[in-house]
């Protein structure tokens, strides 16, 4: 009959508890490391596809750490997207006459200024605007696909460093 004898199993149980409860600062460090990689790949894809006339879109891509709750469980995540205003669009002033005006009364339409954000420019560059003659480039999805293996490596490096600090 075989016997199984284990010594030090109590230490293994404690290690599994530590393994299951990753501290928030380690999670945030992992997300920051992955976010920095994705930002670099987004900027590289914009440059590679030649989508920078003024350079505002290229410089506006940033990682935004967020936290939110999903059924009383706090989740941390990072959003990477273009921020800030790109340019101001001044619409043309058009003077029109009322349809049933007997005395030539007129009104003006337009003339307002619209601020165009970098998010709008990035979206249009990614998905296109056929009526304006802008073709879709899908730059964001291509950059995310290229960045995935390196994001995994960056986050794993932070996680491995934390595991080594626990002597696991």
C-alpha cells in the first residue's frame, strides 16, 4: 500500500491565497504598463498610415486609467483614445428670405463655430466618411492587434516581478 506524506503544505495554501488576491497597486501597474505599449502602437500606426497632417491627432493619444463598479465589484481598466480639440470649423453664413414675406424680410443661417475633437477625427480616420471622400483605414484595430503580444509581455513582467517579491 502506498503512503503519501507532505510537509510544508500549509505554506502552499497561504501562497495560493496571496496568488488569488493581487493588490490594487500591482493591478494598476500592470494596466499602466499595457496602456503605455498600446499608446506607442497607436502612434506608430498613425505615422505608418500617414494620417498626420498637423500632428495633433498623433500627439493627442493618451491612456486614461478608470475604475467602475459592476454589481458591487470594483473593476479597473484603461482607455486609450485621442483627447483634446483638433480644430474649429467656422460654418458659412447664409442669408435667406422668408418664403411668405411681403416686405423682403430675411434671416441668417449658420455662422457658428464648431469645435472638432481629436476623438472625432480619429473615428473618421478609422471608419471613414464616404460622403466626404475619406476612406476607412481601421488604424485603431490594426494597432491593437499588433500591440496585443507586447501588452501581454509587459503586464506579465509586472506580475512576475510581484510574484518574485513574494518568493513564489
